[in-house]
C-alpha cells in the first residue's frame, strides 16, 4: 500500500462539489469587479522567491520545496501566488495597459507542520491590482474580499494597519531596536536574527516569550511619514464610505517582505489560533525587486481549505447540486436506454443509466444513493406503449409521461 504524502489530502467525489461551489463564487465576484484570471506555473526559478518574498522570511528560510532540475537549475514549487503574478506581469508586458486587475486560484506548497486548514499542499485564491498608487485600490481589494465572504454567508472581521514605506520604516526600525535593546538576548533565535535583517518581522513572532517582550512596543502608525499617513487615512475613509467595518490593529505586519503601507487581515470566529482566513496589503516595491519598472500593487490571498472550514464552522451547509437530473432504470432495454440518455444529455439534461445488469430494485437503490432528482424505469411495455412513470426521488410522487416528451418535461420541472 502506497499512502498519500504527509501534509496532502485527497478531495473525494463526495466533497468536490464544495470546491466547485466556492470556485463558482470566485468567478462570479471577480466578474463583477472585472478581475481576470491568470494561471502561472506550479514551479518557478528559486531566485524569484528569494528576491520577491524575501530571504529573511520563514517561507524562504524554512518552508520552500526547492530542488535542482536535471539541468542544474534551482527550482521551487510556488509557496505563494503573488511573486509568480509579478513575474508574469513583467515578462508578458502587461504594464502597457494599466491598471491590471487579475486573480489566481492555485495550489501552493510549504514544508511546514500540517495544521488546521493549512497543508503542505494547499490552495489559494488571490487578487492582484497593479498600477494604482491611490488608497482607492486598497479599499477596492478589501471590498472584493468582503463581498466574496458575504456571498458565502460568513462575516470575518477586518483588521488593518500601515507599516509605512522605506522612508518612514527606517525611523520605526530604530525605535523598535531601541525598545528591545535590553532584551535582545531574551528573544528567540529567529528573532535575534530578524532584529538585524528585518526588525519589523519580530512583531510577527508567535513564540510566547517574544510576544510578551513586545508588549508596549512602539506602533508603526506613530512613525508614518506624511504621505503614508494620508494614505492610511484615505483607506479608513474609503472603508467607512462603503460601510465596511474595520479595526485598526498596529500589530499586523504580515509575514512577507514585499508589503508596504497598507496591510490587512480578515479574522474568522471558531477556528482557534488559525483564524486568519485572508491576508493582504500593498506592495509598491515588488515589481521592481523582481526586475520590472517601479509599479505600485495591492492584493490579497486566502487559503481555500481554511475558507471551507470557516463556512462550515458558521453553520452554512453547502448543498450538493451536482447530482444527476434523472436515472434511467433499464429492464432488459439497455440499448434503448443508452440512446435515450445520449439524447437527453444533448438537450442539457444530466442523465445516467445502469451500466451493469443489476435488478430493478438494485438500480433504484443506486439512483437514491447518487441522489438523482428523478428516476424512470423502461422495459418492453414502456417502449411499446410510449409511456412510462416518472418518479420524483425527493418526495416519491409519480406521474405518467409520454416518453417522446421526457426531455421537455424534465427541462420544465427541473
């Protein structure tokens, strides 16, 4: 027996309809915002993530699936979706027609301890806006995420912050280092390294002792330059204008190096410590860092496994609407039923029939098991008389119908 690798999961036929439901919601909401899909490779050159995501991040240092291919090139399975989108934006000349609004739905790979809603292979839905430096784009992507959650019947809380730009962040880094000066040796090993390379990342540490030491740490909001402060105020004003509730949380910094100014998270109830269902922000330096011309960007990403957990934790049952419209029971008339099913499918009716030689009783049990909406039994008499009994599998009601009109009748009542 060969078992599935640790940190991966099969999506079985009796669960896949939930994914289709969410994917349909993704297509609907992105169409409303005129956001077009992009599909990038599952693997990229490792350098893309080193330069885009950041060499000091946990994702790059600890979690990437990296290997040398047969040509000796360092290749990495994508650990997140944004860097690949940035590379595609540059390589395919998409900057010729700004703004660019794109979304992705993709598998991502991180070698970390599997946890609730976050596997070593999981799936992300993300949105990227390129070419708009205004706070209006920040508000737009948060509004899209909020509308998407509303369509799923969930209401995660929105937390926002601003981590400033390179200009004002330098002042904040100095203030944070000064605050921690007497306790540097009490930080975890990772944070002691972070304080040298990217002090802001210390705020994202989950180690309890580090979290305790950071209580009372200076806020990034107190060190914003005039432009970043105006941008942050614009974001708040825009959210209020749209009636989107939010909370300013100065502790949010996000875990990837490409963020500037706005960062945000949507937090769900009932998921314990793994309660962030969506995270994002602005990344005005990303395109330039991976070889393009300076181009502002903003977006978000969310894990679909954790999103499905959130939907179910909220008590929202996703109904399986993918069951067949009708099951044809064959009573010694397999050739006739085969042709009837083919004709029904051409008319847009989801129809199946018995491919084996089971008894009528076994066929009806199977029709019930696959949750067929209707069933009909066809034998010599039904074909000779041109009529048959159509059964509603939900309530058991029956009606005699003309076989020649079956397609029209089903399209009327379904």
